[in-house]
């Protein structure tokens, strides 16, 4: 079985695949100071609850956009899962997509993994919208190559900034208000953030389509993808496992399994 690790800015997700089937997924807050031993205790207990053993793991792969997590995640795989992991971004690792941009080294590992996974499942050309700490829009051509994109503040980040910067505004939950015009402070904030993001999605995708010059499928991933997919016809498909499935496919591609 394969251990796939996706370390994002906010959360780190661990998934175990038996062949191409995910048999367990767990997440923790991303913390560059968490040691390999701490990861191992936490993950081993969760695996045991799922009826899985550390000895069942025969390979591992890591994608991280947080450099501070790299060493301890590698040590986790080496010491507790019996092998050096495949690392997205390391020389010689075939990620199945070419970043055809001005500075390929600056493209986040998760964005390249998403691009490959989305093209494998849905074909191209397409746009992948990932609702994470940042909301990213990534353009993939018909050959599966990464052609660039857009980075915007994530919705949680926007809400937190609004709360922190305005003394009279409370923290609010993310939800789809039934109407755009709010009748109190909370509904006004929820409307501004939610429908504002819907408008951003629709507007950016429309501009990307016009600039690219041909129709693009729109794929959404991340925890909030289903919420926004219900609110706009711009999103064609959602896939909450896109990054992790991409890691599994890249591992199989490189290990020829």
C-alpha cells in the first residue's frame, strides 16, 4: 500500500491507497516543528483504528509547499515506513506535466499535482480551481501541460482579515446566504464573502477563457468546492481527492506499478 502526504499551508493530509483505492485519510494542522516521532505516534493510532498496519505500507510520496515540513516528513517515511519517499519537485521525478511558464521553479507542488490529476481524469484543456489557504486557478492545456494561472486570497483568509481589521465586525461562518442583500451585519458579511467569491470565480474563469481562446472545462477541488459548485454553473466537476489521487498516480508512474 502507498502512503501519500500532501502538506499545505494550513493542513497536512495523509492518505493510504490500496492499489488505486483510498482506504484511509486523516489531516492535521501543518506545523514545521512537529517531529517525525510525533507524526508516527499520531498516524499509527489512526491507522490502527482503521485496521491498517505500518508494515502494510510499501511506498510513500510527499508534496509540500511548506519547506519547514520537508525534513520531518521525510524522516517519518524513512524511519517508520521503511523507505525514502518520492518527493514532488526532486530531480528525476516525473510529475506527468510540464510547467510552461516563465519561472517553473516557483510553481507550487500541489498545483502541478492537481494539473496532472485533473488532466488524467477529465482531459483538457481545463482550469483547476483549488479552494485552499489561497484560491488558485490553474490552466492546463490539451496535452496536460501547466500554462499558468491566478492566485487569490482564500475565503477563510479573507474572513479573518475582515475580522482582524474592522473592530466592529464579528467572526462569521462561511455559508450561502439565501439573498445577496443582507439585513444585518452577519448576513451582510456572509453575502459579501460568499457571493463576492462566486462573482470572482465567474469573472476570472470568463477572462481566462477569453484570453486562452477556447473553451476550458472547470474542475474544483478543496473542502469548499462543493459549496461553490452549487452556487454557479461555471464549475463543471468537483473532486475533493484530486491532489491525493494525483500523488498516487505520480507514484505509480515513477515506480512503474
